[in-house]
């Protein structure tokens, strides 16, 4: 079964957290009209991109769009995005 994805506040995970457990930055991994597509992308990327390990996924509603973001970061958001892009997925950094 797919792991739940937070919609507002982070949910504790069993995976070790990154050094930056707080911060105003996130990486955005996609934007979808179907929330399930965002969840599926997270499940796929989390298993393939080690830089996402231990990060908190966020589903951010913007009208009829659901943005998939991960974080939080005080630093390292750009580095994480480079790793995601190297795996073949789009990624941008966003201030929360």
C-alpha cells in the first residue's frame, strides 16, 4: 500500500531525517490535476532517488492543481533538485 502524503503538516516517518529538519525551502517535483498522480510520483521517486530519502512529502493544493513538494530545507534544495533531474524527473526549488 502507498504511504500517506502530508497535506499540511509533516508526518513522522521511520526513515532518518535530513540534517535540515526545518527551513523555508522545498523542492517541487510536479503539479497534477489528479492528486493520486502526485502520490504515485512520490512513491516512484522516493524509491529511485536517494536524495529524497527521509524527506517529508507535501501535497499542496492550488485551485484544481495538486503540487507535489518535498522538504523542508534550509540548504541543499538545489543539490537535491539536481539529483532528481539526473533521475529524469523535473524539479524546481520553491520557498514555502
